[in-house]
């Protein structure tokens, strides 16, 4: 089905990224953003994004090659900026015991882990550089000036995530081409890198205009946007595009577990909660047994990415057993609006909704 673009505004982002629609599919790490999903979004006129935060350099090379087989349109790749982390042997043991105590139904032994707790960042960055990815996006901080200059020399556009005006100003000063404004409603990990994440939970409707008033580069609205009404509200507030994550999780091409997808599709109200239980970093997801039980062990949760690495085997075992009580099911506040469509069908649905809305204005 051909996309009708006539009623979509041309924005600074559509011009900068050379895309037809001001729609960005969020780069959700952990397997959700398959090459098929990314290519489908890009082919439909939006910007598909690879969430590569947990991927090795080899896997990034393979994913990019597959994406390029499926589309000739622009796409982006996202990484996590490394953060300082440490844990004593005693802290590791207490954390392991707490996790073990909270998932007895799995009948699974939580093993000790050793560093590194995340893929080598430099290798990931070099893979993106060598592939000359059109757009590089990141969260949890800002790359060093060396990396920024290296990417710019390659002609790669840069986009960072801000949860406050202060973060947005710093991103602009660092040479970013665009900023994602992440509202409190957003699913997944908080992108906060200045101060505590709990102090940066600002409603999207307040965050977007505040950042727009403070920077001169394009701003993308992210957090709880699920339909054309949310998109129109963001664009009217001055956003140059919207970034949608949860809305694409239930698309046919999404790589999430079938039971995770089913949970989203059968949700009738907001059942999300902010938690550090799975990864050590504040994130919004569907409340479940593991999150509830870990609330009494908050002092035993390790820093990101150590906690994330420690719970990894448990989450994989839960997926193997199809037990959503112990899976991390990241989702935004309006997850109950998810629909069971292909990415192309979903974007066409947004097109028709936008046409109806603009016709009534």
C-alpha cells in the first residue's frame, strides 16, 4: 500500500535525515529491533533504528548488512555510552542471592559473573564507523569529543537523548545534529546522565517545549506516543519528529518474545512501573512478579550494567520457559494502545488517522 504523504509536514528532521515522514522507530536493545522491522519502517517513509547496545561488533556488522539487503533508505544505529560501575565480591554475592530468592519457580541457578559486563564499546563504535551508518544515536551520556569529531568527518549524523533542559544544552554544545527529548512516559531505560534519574521524570508535554526554547537544533519527542493524536500534539508543540518504541513492539516484524507481545496486546490499562530490578538502571516496564519481589531487595541491586549482566541468564531462562513473571518487558505508559499490525500497516494506520485529524482542524 503506497503511503500518502501529502498531509505530513516537512520538518527539520525529515530534511536532515532525508525521510518522508517525521516518524522514528525507537532503537530498542535486546532483540526487538530486527532488520525486518527497521527496513519496513524505513521503506514506509520513517526512520528505522537498530538498538545495538547489547550487540557485539560482529553482530552489528551482520545486522547492518541484513538491513541494507532489505532497504536502501536511511536508518540509524544506537549504542549505550559506557558508565562507571563497581561492585565488591560481597555485593555481588548479596545481589546474586537476592535474584535467586526472587525466582524460585524457574528452578534455575543464578551463577556468578565476571567482567566485562557489556560488549567492548570501542569495537561497537568502529563497526558503525566502518559501515558508514547514516545516523548514529546514543543514550546514557555523550561520546568523547574524539568520537564526535571522527563521526562527523565520516559525514555521520549524531543524535543524543536528553531527559532535562540541562542535558539538551550539553548535547547541543557537544556538536549534536538533533536531540531526542525523552519524557517520563517513555518505556525502557531512562537516558538521564546528569544527576539522578528520579529527578528527571518530566512529562513529555512540558519537556519538549522547554528544550525547544533552550536549543537551536531539531528536537524529537519520545515517550508514550502511540497514535496520530499523540504525534500531532508533539508536532504542534514544536517537535520536528516523534520517536515511537512501544507502538512498534507488537508489530509483526518485532523480535520480542511471543508472550511479551501477547501481554502488551491484552493490556487494558497502564500497568507499567519504574524499576531498577533487572538492570540496575531506572527503566519503565510492565510490572511483574520479579519486579514486585525485588522491591524488598532494593539495597542489593547492583549498578548498571553489572545488575543487567547478573540477571541476563535468568531472563533468558524465563524466555525459554515462556514465563513472563521473570522477563523484562519494557513498555511506555500507553502500552494498552498497542495493535497487532505489520510495521507498514501501522504506519499506514497513522497516515489515515492523521488525515482525519487534520481534516477536522
